[in-house]
C-alpha cells in the first residue's frame, strides 16, 4: 500500500533553514508528481510546492523564492528545502501524492519557527 513518511521537522530560529524529507513506497514513485502542504489549527491545509515526474517544481505564492522542492527517484524521496524561515511558516508539513483521483498523505512533521 502507499506509504509516505515525512521527517526533518523541528524548531528553528527566524531566518534559519530546514530540510524536510518524504520517503515514499507502495507505488511507482518516478511516475507521479509529489506535493508538500502545510496546516495550522487556524487555517485550512495550504499547498506549498509540487514537483512533476520529470523534476519541474512549482510553488505557492507564500513560499516562492524561499523554498525549493526536489526529488530523488533512485531513493523514492522528495525533499523540501526551506530557507529564510518566518514565524508564519510554523505548521505541520505534509507530503502528498494523488493517484487515480485519490489523495494519499503522510503523518506530517512539525516545523516551528521561533526565537
């Protein structure tokens, strides 16, 4: 079955950087676009970044220029490199893949940006 396991979250100071990873299994990873979302208790789940099967990335407006998505098809892993972090980036970050019109999600990893 499809499994997505996020890692790399933690506490970071404003202006700092962090890299999230999402290890995927249970499907042909290289054939699917992968996405990152985030959510806070106050907001709906927000699209952050996506990457196509051939590696072209696209970003939500709130993170464009600060976050970079990448993938390693040999490791079945998608990454989110986050820089210039702000307190408003604090959220639970989720990895996502859509297969046959169904969305699969990981368990999420908490990112807290605070001094």
